[in-house]
């Protein structure tokens, strides 16, 4: 079986591999235009029967992409840890994604992004398809994404929180039970 060298893979191929790997890690992935973020968040909230939504600062996504999310019913306006911990859904940006593992990269030192990504039962991460790299180690090359990963504190998130420390696999013990990725196609 022949494989295409990494340098010759298309962006479309990378997006498809990212989506397949993320789904294999129990995340859901939805490809949407940036103007569709609020509608996608509303669909997930309806499906999950969520009554409260925490929206992080849009540090990795253009601010106008998150504007509609802040107008949705049930948006948490308080910024205390308790306010954020009681949200059913947390919406954050991700500065990068990794095709080979289906991983997203979320800054943990940008405003309330760390709390929003870890405390809600469902995490919705928004990432640009143009920011998908091939492998996790690529992020640490100075020429990759202008060296952003070398200057930021971030976490790799691959699927919803899970542990098998004491027996069978259990989801949501140390973080969100569900991870939904909104992959921006424009």
C-alpha cells in the first residue's frame, strides 16, 4: 500500500484525517463556516438539553465569530469559578489541531479559557481547518504556526475526559464528558 508523503498531502486530506482521528477518540466533529458557530452551538445545546453556556474570550478565533454565541439563551455572564463550573457547555477557541491524533490545542492561560474548557460537562472547541498540523511534535518547530506553541501554555485535548485508573473506562471524571469540535472551513 502506497502512502502519500506528508509534504504532498492536501489540506482536505488533513482535515479528513483530523476528523476521523477525533471521532475515533470519541469526539464529534462538525465542519462549518465561521458565521455558523452560534447556530452550531445552539444545535448542540438543544441536543444536550443544556440550559447554561459559558463562552471564553475569543483569543484564537476572530472575535466576531463568538459574538453570536454571547447572544444565545442561557449564556453565563459571571466569571467566577463557580459560575463557570455550573455551565452545561463551555465554548472555547483552539489555536491548533493535530491530524494524526485528532487532538486540539487550547491555551490555558488566556482569560477564562482553561476553566471554560475543563469545567463544563460538554466542551465545544472552535478551530480553523487552516491550523491543522500533521503531528504533535510539529507544533514545537519554530516555522510551524509562527512558533506560537513555543510561546504559549496550552493543553492537548484528545476526545472527552476519560480514565481507566480503577477498572473500566469512565468518561468525564477529570473534565468534560463530551467534546464537540467545530472545524471552521473558511
